């Protein structure tokens, strides 16, 4: 575990390239699994750049691409394979692929990967990989307990956690702005105009895809060019939009949480959370898109009143104190402030919003769909912790309402208007209700004037005492802040001196530090000579003598834990319908049929039709959609086979596992002879060459014999004539002899 932007991708790619070293055609030796296609393509690019001169071949399987091209990629026997879980299992089952040579398996963004419901895909994939592999899990938010990752096939795992105390980069400036839910889009439009004007690349995170479409429609009508990405968008369109943003053709990218993890966009300046995330670790991944690899960045979050408990969860997770903006606050990148959205921003954008929605059915339809999606999102998001809800009710709700506008959003022209509004808010009239708008003859006015005249000395004395008390309190706070600053400086100097002395007297310094810490735990006296209060003393006693019932990192570990399936979903899976109490009735209920008018056939009576499943060689039941027969069709078109399991024979022979040659020859003989493919092995090539040589020798022999015949025929006419004469004489004599 290491925070975002710290180089986790290079941490598992470089050692893998070091081990694999060179190209090997025996099969896939390293497998990397990513939760999203954007992250898989990004890792693929990094692997290609780092392994450019190693000769290793790398392939990437993601959803949305053609299966035929991915079949061809697997036939090239790549050394490294990157994939998303769904497409990886589809190709494995379709090709009946055995990953017998895999040595390394990497799960990138492992916590998200195991939360997204990929259990069947990962289990079936790991069954096809040797147990002697090395399994690596990487993420910015890994919990301390690895029990939830048991299905990853870990054996005696070791967890390495870096930067546990610093969940986000120290160069990240976080801005939190409170506003009403219907004012969020006004503030977002103002921020997008500002970022586009300043030419800063910005990513806007929305809760649902309907909000993405609505925000994109608003920005386009405002004249701001932007790109957008969400999960149901076409794969080609997602790739094109990401590419446009990479090449800086536009400065705004509107996304859902599909781009929250792992995506590295160089020189990204700002992240805007239109809807605050319900999990603290999701906020860490969102804002991790900026301030990467030593660069600085800004994360702006717009927070409604119902999202305040989630903000409290985040501050408890990060261990930061709440600090609300005041009238004289200045914006500092190192300081985390909570402020309001200025009213001037809302008033400026209200007229524009009204104009783009008037008589525009498209925008009205998008707004209605976004509102419906928001209602469903608020119902399904996980609730905040009970402690955060309690703290919001006690203190934070009032403080968030009374805080000043955030200095990040303040403009130069807003200072005068804010001063006037503050004076109006602090104005208190000296006249009572009985003295306002009354004539001089009013009896109530006369009574109040007499009352004021009698108590005027007392009123002036009380007001003077309050003014003095306020001045003393301010002066005391300034003195205490100066004292704490001096104490911290002296402590820093003391630490530096101790570090220098520790090189010579290491053990002595360690002992003195131990005694100093033990003395610090005892109740001390303040500067005024009074002992600390009883509550503080009891707290220190509890820390010294009692074991706390919660660990110190309980809050952060609870936020890092994996999302479990809620009780309602588990109860639905365990429920049994007992309307039919006998076997025959339950059988009828399960296997009953009804007529479907649309399909024109009888279908099951259940609410959902049963999905067909297939059983793999390892006994796992998977949806039948993973085995469509496209691979067999592709092989017939390409007229090639595929060698499996390292069996003997050429690559053109597709052999079944564990089948010897004799048994295969018998089976082929029964079928009517073997079916040869166009690819030949070396024995077949040698046999063909020998046959060709025999044919050439025979043709040469025939040619020589034909030449001899031609030469004999050329000498034949003269000899024929001579033989004919002699034959004639002999014939005549023979005839005479016979007659005699």
C-alpha cells in the first residue's frame, strides 16, 4: 500500500522485467489484472515503454475490442498479458486456455477489484495458473487485515504499507465549500469558467452518468469545450475522449468514479468533486489524480448539508482538525479551510441557468433524469458513521452555517460587499420595539424614555465591561499562540541537538528521552500557576492505566475495509417461499410455465428467467455467454490450430490433453482419416521433400528413356528397308519349302 502518485506501477513492472529478461515463445509468463479498461491501457503503455529494449512481447485484453483480434494476439504467445477480469475470463473459456507458464500475477487496485463482484472471474482464472506463482496486490487503500483477499490465492502473505500517516500528498491543496444542493451547479459553472480561462486541466467527478450528461450539456451551452467518460459509454468514444483530454484539445473532463483509480493524466491541475464521495478512501483516489510524482495540485469539493457527516468521516480518516473560514482569512495552499460559496457567484449564474432551461426540452429532460438518479443515489449510498452524525448534530452544523465565504472563491470586488453584509448582520438597534415609529404623544414611548433615563448608568457600565473582557480575551489568545510557537521552536532545536549527540551517545539519549516522555504524561502546571482541570487529569490517568477498547487506527482501518454485501441482499438470497408446503407443490411452483405474448412461447413463472450456465473442466459453473463458439469459427476462417499443454507435434496439430499418438491415430482412422491443416511440422515437410525428390528422379529416368527411343527411331528407316528385303526373300523361300 502506498499513496497515489508514488510509483506503484513501476514498483511491480520493473522487477518483473528484470526476472523475465528476454523473449520466450512457450507462453504467457506474467499476468496483470486491472479493474477498468483505462487503467489497463495505461499500464500497458508503461510496460511497453519500460521494456522497449528487452524484446519481451506484451498484450492487452480489454472489453469493447474485437474478440478475433484478441484471439490472434494470444496465438502470438506474448510474455506479459494485461487484462480486465471479464474479458480475460471470456477469452480463457472461449479458447480453453491453460496458463501453465504464468510465474507472476499482479492485481492492480486490488481492493476495488475484489469489491466489484469479480469473484467468479478471478477464481476461475486462478484455477488455471500454477500454485507456484507469485501473487502481488497493489493499491493506495489496502486494509491491515488481508482476510478479505483469501480468494486471491495468497499463501503466507506479507503486507507492506508505506505513508500510512499521510494518506494524501503534502503538496495537495484541499478546498471545501459549503452550499445548498441546488447551488452546486452554479458554483461548478463558475469554477469551470475560471479553470478554462486560466488554461488549467480539470477533472470533474459526478455521482452518476445522468449527472455527467447534464453537466456536459450545461458546459456546452456555456461555450466551454469538454470531454466526458462513464462506464456505459462506447469503448471507442471513451478512448477518443481520454485522448482529446490528454492532447489538451480541451481543459475539462467530466467523469464518474470509473476514472477515479489509477488513471495518470500528466500535468493535471485541479479536481472538482461535484458530489462528495461516501467513502473516505474513494476521496483519496479521486484527489490522487493531481499532486502526483512531486507536482502540486488543488482539490475542490462542493458540500451540501446532507454530505457534512461524510466530510466528518474524511477528516477523522485523515486526522485533520476542523478549521472554518473567517472574515479575514487568506487562502494558503498548506492550510485546509471549510468555507461557504459566496452569494455573488450564485446571483451571477442564475440568469444564465434560467435562459438555457427556458423552452428547451432537452435540458429539462436531462435535469429531470439527473434528479431521479440523485434520489436513487442518496437511497443506495452507504450511511456515515454514528460518531460523525453525532458530531455534526452537536457542533459542526452551526459552525458550517456561520462560517465566512471561502477565500479561494473570493474576488477582489467581493470584499466591499462582504464588509457591508457583515456590518448589517452585526448591527443592533439601540431603540426597542416600543420606541420605533411612535409619535411623541405615545404612552409607550414616554414609559421607555423614563426607563432608559433611570438605567442609563448601569447599561453603559455593563457594555464597557464586556468590551474590556473581549479585549483581554483577544490579548490572551495572542500571548498563548506566541508561547506555543516559541515552545515548538525550542523543541525543534532540542531535537536537532539530540540527533547530533545521538551519534556519540545513542543509548544515553534514548534513556533520557524515555524519562522525558514519562514526565510529560504527568499533570503539568500552566503558566498562571493553576493545575489543569479535572477532566484532563482523568483522561491522562485513563491513558496511563487502562487499555482502550478501540485501537488508535480504528477509524482509518474502518474506512479502508472492503465493502461487504449488505444484510438485505444476503436475506434475499437466503429466503425460502413456503406457500407450497409439500414436494409436489414446490416442484410445480419451480417448474411451472406461463405463456409469454411477446416471445410467443411458454416461459418459467419466476420473476427472472434462469440464465444458462456451462461447467468448466475445473467444475466451476459460469454463464453460457462465455462460450459462444466464436473461437472455433475464427479458427476455421484462419485455417489454423493451436498447440496446447506442450504436447508433441507441430503447431498446426490441435491435440487433446493427455492423448498419445497411437490412440489419436486409431480415433482418426475410425473417423475416416486425419484432418490436416495447412500448417506442417518438420516431419511432414521432410516427407514432402523426399516425395518430391523421388518424383524428380522418376521424371529424369523417363526423360532419358524417351531420348533413347528417339535416337533408335532416327536410325530405324535404313535398317528397316534392309531387313524388309531379306525378310521377303526368306518368306518366298520359306513358302517354297512348305509347298515342297
